[in-house]
C-alpha cells in the first residue's frame, strides 16, 4: 500500500520562534489524535525565523548559565527560547532555511529508527548541496553537515515522541547570519565556524542565492531520499492544519521589522 | 544474589529463607515456602520492565533494539524520585545524534530509585541497556499492568515486523 504524500509549506515571512514552536506542538497533538484512525498526515514546514537563540533539552532554563545567556542575547535584539530538542545552543534567523519535518517514523515497515532518520536528513542536505551547488561536504562524527572539520553549513536538532518528529534542521543560505552566530559557541563546538551556500556555491554567485530559491530543490531531494511523494499543502483548504498555518502566516506578515544585525552591547 | 533469584524463579514452591539474613523466624516477612516471581515484559516503545513481586519493584530499562536504533547516547533525563506516574506517562528522555527521544512509563506507580550512574556515564545505556544501563525502579501500583505487556517472544516478533 503506497504511503501518503508529505505535505509541505514554505512560509513567506520570517516567523517568530515561540509561535512556530506552538504550531509544531499543535500539529504533533493533531497527528497523535488522528493516528488512531490512521488519518494523520506527514508535514514538512520550511521557513526562516526572526533572530532567535534556542537551547536544547540538556540546558535547564532556570540554571544561572542559561539565564545569563538569555539576558545577554536578548539585549542584542534576538529572542531566546529553551526547547526539548536534542543538541545545544544555536542561532536561527533570516538567511537560514529552517525545515521542520513533522513525520511519523512508524509509518513505514520497519519503523525508521532515530539514527537512521538523522542519517537520512543529513543525506538529503548533503546531496542537495552537492547536486544543486557543487558543494562537497565531509562525513563527520558530529551531527550536522560539515565542509571540513571546522566549517559547518547545516545543523540538526530533533525531538521524537511516540515516533512523531518535531524540530529539524537549519541550512545556512546567506552571510547575514554570521554576526549573530559570532555571539555564541554554537552547538558546543568551539573551533567550528559557520559558512553559507552563498559563500561556497559553485553554481551561483552569492547575490543570486536566496532562501526562496532553495525550496523546490530541497523538497525534491527530501522526497527522493525518503521515497515519498511531496505535495504542496493547499493553505486555502478546509481543516485544522491549513487554518493553523494560515493564521501563523498572517501574524508573521503583520509582525513588523526585526533587527538586521545584533545591537551593539551597551558600553 | 539477584541472579540466583532470577534463575530460580520458574520453579514452583521454593524456600526463600536463604535470601533473608539468618534471623529468627519472627523477623521473616514471608512464609518460608512462598514463591517469588520475577517477570520481564516489553512495551511497543521498546522499554522493558523486570518486575519482582517480592519487592513490588519494576526495574525499567530500554531494550537492546532501542539502544541500537538510537545510536550513541550522550544524555539521559530521568524522573524525580518520588514522582507518581501512570502507565504511558513521559518519564524522561534519551539524547543521541542530536535527537531527544522521550521514554514512557511501562507501568503505573511511584519512582523509587533512579540510576544516577547514567548522569556521568550515559554510554552505559548502549553498553548494557538491560543491565547496568537500567533507568529507574518503580513501585508498581497495578501488578496486572505488568502481565498485560508483551512477553519476550511477542516482543521479538514486534521488532521484526
């Protein structure tokens, strides 16, 4: 029996992190409820965030270190949110393409194990970079996509509950993310710097690399690696899922400007 | 001593006096010829529980299948001692390859003990998932929940499906 398509949607405006996390949680709850009748859908959300630093499950929100970071980083114009995903502190913002695959790992027989899921996700990103941009990445013991031991181009952080996934990956597209990344030791890797597709693409010049330009290619590769049809979600249609997405899309459009660069620390 | 108990568990009437410290008859909590049963069962989510009906404690672990599908464990989140859980409640999480995977209570009860070694040696979960890498011990409130879980044979089939 063929598997249903993965429904994908690309948000046009950068989204506030906390509201998007709430959307992920609502979709997760909806999937959990609908799974009983096997009528749940697999979703891939593609978007940028407004500037935000997020931490993973290992960092305790009320610990002094985390509270100090929160104060420091919100002062420079970013949001700060603690989450339940794996991985450590990282940055998301305009210029970085975020993918949230909200899928049921138990849909296939056998169930996709977590290590396999992360491996497939990395494969999608690595193949995409190579085939669309001639960017060669190297295998790494660290999760994510690296061009060499000290250069990272994509990060991954995932949460799995009852085989339903949330969170996902961040792929660096343009250089506007660098000054924000400079403010932290991303993912706990002190000797690693970030790069972006714009900086290293062999197919396109840097000005021609945009986040929206990457969507179709990435979606296609996801479908190939996961062996699923990819279908654009019709946001005008009936149903809870489409409505939740429309609402967030509208909120984002009216949310107003965000800091383009980190605000200087006060003297 | 625990191993001796497990191997002996299948035998019918068995004198348990050998497990107790040599003491007067009045200090023995159980009648000498009572049988203690140690039952191991499995959940769909690849947890296992080893229930010892003489202590009323169920030791919760992940299965070998779970640890191999997770990859190298770098962090284990465990419940607080004293928390009361229902079967199916989230009681912690395991992190590997930047993925945090929730773990669930296979049975209802009160958490009596957690494996503190996992804080400094999360890799124990990979090396000995059903032994030294145990997660926590729950004082089981509904013993029937244990027998309703999958047996080893049923679990093996589940893993292959």
